[in-house]
C-alpha cells in the first residue's frame, strides 16, 4: 500500500510539502524508462570522471611538452657553453704560442657569448643550489678574467718598455 501526501489529507503546509516533494519525485510509467533512468544515474558519475581524466591528461601533456622544450634548450645552451670554452682556450693558447695579441679578439667574443649563454641557461633553471653555484662560478670567472687582463696590460707595458730600451 502506497500513501501519498496531498493537500486534502493535511493542512496548507502539508500541501506545499507534497507539491515540492512531487516535483522531485518521478514515477516512471514503464520498465524501460526505469532502466534508462538507472543507467543515467549510474553513467553520469562515470561521464564526469571521464571528462575530469581528459582534462588532467591534457594538463599533464602540456607540462611534459614544456619540460621537453626546456630540456632541449638546456642541452643546446650546455653545448654552446662547451664550444665557447674551447674557443676561448684555443684563442689564449694561440696568443701565447704565436705572441699575436690580435688573436685575443676571438677570446673576448667567445667570452661575451659565453656570458650571455650562461645567463640564459641560468634563467631556464633557477633553483637555490644552482643560484649559489652560478654566483660562485661568476665570482671565480671574474677574478680570473681581471687577473688575466691585468697580466696582459703589464706584459704590454713591459713589451713597450723593452722597445724603448732597445731604441736608446
């Protein structure tokens, strides 16, 4: 036996409750509608979960695409740094062996490109530990660079002094 609340059986407040309850209650008229309603209720959370999974996979694909791009950029910058170090070393050795200071121009060009590439590389992956290491390398590099420049100026002044002495 099924009992329905109607406005005739209760007061005015009960009638309002029955109308509100009746709006949310749906009695299927056939067994097919009942099965479709059951599949809809079961399938709806699965569809929501599927959409959520698709959005998550899309987000992960974007993150991995960015990570691969960053890894390629870091690899290229590292390769460029290695080449610039070799060029700087070659220029200094040629200058020392041949005694031609014009060969140092290649060193200074490579040094400028090295500094730019190193800065770009640092900006690609800036972590605290890498930041300390980078600052240490820059400090060490600048000390060597200043020391070499000072030595080159002293050698140039010494060479000029020797020329003056030879002419006297």
